């Protein structure tokens, strides 16, 4: 019944009408079984602000218990405007600043080109504006964290990532690289007192969490209640037909039937940790801004493919750090971003966003082609596939075969009726097809990370770096 649109509206209703201590607690006024709040405190505060604005425009939108299931054109427009405001305040400035400060080797036109492609990524646009999410907030904070760390401002970067983590718990996908990067800096950076640096980082993290969680730290029960809502392990290994390993394997091996929930949790946790270690240790031993970007990609992909309770839309968590590699690996990045959007097609089709899906994919692909794969980009040396080596020809052929496969599956899923005994045929095929690609991308990005030089010159930027005007 309903979807994320009603969930977001309901959270505005709950946070506006009830005190903070009741937001995550089941009661007669807050039925947690009805789209109960299950995101961290910063999401709740955001919902509260939006709730005040909604009540000012039309009190019926957030009337306690009486507004359940409310839907109108005006309210959907309001919800989309709230996403736009969040974009303008957090995500778009982060993209612009990243392109201006972290891509200083590119000229201004190239920086604008990268920013345009990043902002036109269909995944974030469709999920935030069509599925009514606010991924731009958590992803924006994460990008600000990357920018800050790249400039040597570790304390600000730590605070930004804490904000991201306290907005959406899926940012745990990025937690290990940030931790290893900062810890490695404390252990190997000889320019500052290591212990003092570690203490300052710990203090900033604890203080940021304390401020975000302040209303729920009054007693132990309140804090545990919030945590129980953030990590609902009882929901199962994955939701719907997500493009990860467990869902793909379930076609052959019925994981949910063969193993208990507790066993599945242990299996997924162990496999995630095991596959997470190589890139994390590599980053810890040689912390650099460049290596951090690859580690963020690898960590989030490992989590998406192997962790417990994965949603289709959490591929966006992996897509953000992939976007940061656009100037270096445009071919692989554009390919990945197209596949990540394709993997969410069943969810988008369920929301009636097929036309929007096609339109945004065409716009993104056309823009990316013009920026990185056209004759102009070849003249600039950006078009990797314009080269005539055998390897590039093979990669180009595989890419176009992949595009052909996504096109065929899209048309089939939209136009054909599945067999009555296989109602989920097309979502399963899309998930398995996408999962195969994500595994290959995960291996590829790991290779690129380990290919980076492990040298003293690979130390990360510090505050002594010259500011780029």
C-alpha cells in the first residue's frame, strides 16, 4: 500500500505533530507498522522543517492520523520542490566545488562538462524527484566530506561525513574508507602530532553525533528504540528483486528457504567484511585523495553486492564515488551509471516513471557522448574508445552488446506479459543481468585502486597545499 511518497509525507506528519521522543516509538498516535520513521535523526529534522512548511501551505497535508494516504498534484509538486531546495543548498554546490577545486588539472570548459554530466545522472533525479527520496542530502554531505579531505581539512571532512551518516544509515557503505583514510593519516602523517590528531578527530565525531542525537540521549531506551528502527534485520536478506549476489543466487539456490535469518545475516556480514578488507587495508597503508575515491567505490559496491537488507535504490550510494572518477575513466563511469539506472527499472516502472526513465537516460547519454566520446572530446584526448587498440575495440564491442541487452530487457519488461507461473521473470532477469555487470565493475575498480603507486609521494593533500583559484 502506497510507497515512499506516502512514507515521506507521513514522516512530515509525525515529526510536526509529535515531540521528538515519540518519533521512533510505537503508540496510538504513531503506528510504526504504517511507514514508521526508520532513518536517522537528521532525516527526522529535515521532515520536521518540511512539515512546518507543509502545514503553512495546507494543514490537511500533515494533519495527524487524518492525512494518511493523502495525495494530490499540489502536494506532489510541493514534495518535488523540497527536493529541489535540498539540491540547491547541498548537492549542486558540492558538485560545482568538487569540479572547481579537485579537478584543477582540467580547464574550465572541461570542469563544466564534468559537472553537467554529474548533475544529469538519471539515477538520483528519478529516485529523488520521482520516487520522492532525498538522496541528494546524504550524497551531498558525503561529497563535501571528500572535498574537505582532499583539501586537507580532516576535521570538517569528518563532520560532513557524520552528517551524511546521520541522514541515511546506508552511508555506512562509505564508512570504512573514511575511517581507514583518517586513521592512516594519523598513523603515517609526520607533519602533525599523531595522537593529538586522533584525539581531535574523535572529539569532532563524538560531538557531531551528540548534537544530532541530542533529543534521544536522555535515556537508554530512547536511544535503543531509534537504533532498532534504523537496523530492522527482521525484514530479510534483500527487498524485491535487487541486483546483488544474494538475489541473483536465489534463482538457483533458494537462500531464504535453506537458511535461517540469523544464518543469512552471519553469511552476508562475513562475506562483506572479507571482501571489504583488501581495498580498506590498501587505503590505510597509503592514504591519498585519489585512493580514497576508488576505495569508496569498492566499499559501496561490496556492500551493495553482499550485505544484508539491500534495496534497489542503494546502488546510488555506489554511484556517487563512481561519478568522481568521471574525468579519469569516462567510458567505465558512463557505462556504470547507465547500468545503475537500468537496475532500478522495475522500481521506476512500478512508480509509473517509464517515460521519465527513457527521457533522462537519453539526455544523460547524449550529454555524456558529446562531452567524452564525440570528435570534439577525441580532439581533447578524452575519448578513450576513439583509440584504435585491440583492447579498446573489444571494450567498445562489449559496451554496445551490454547496451543492446539493456534495451532488449527494457522493451521486453515493458511490452511483454510474463508467464503466469513466472510473474517475476523480467525483474529477476534485469537483476541478474545488472548484478553480473556490478561484479565485473567491482573487480575492475579494485584493480584500478591497487594499480595506484604505493609511495611516499602518494601521501594525501595537507593544508599546506596551494589553494586553487
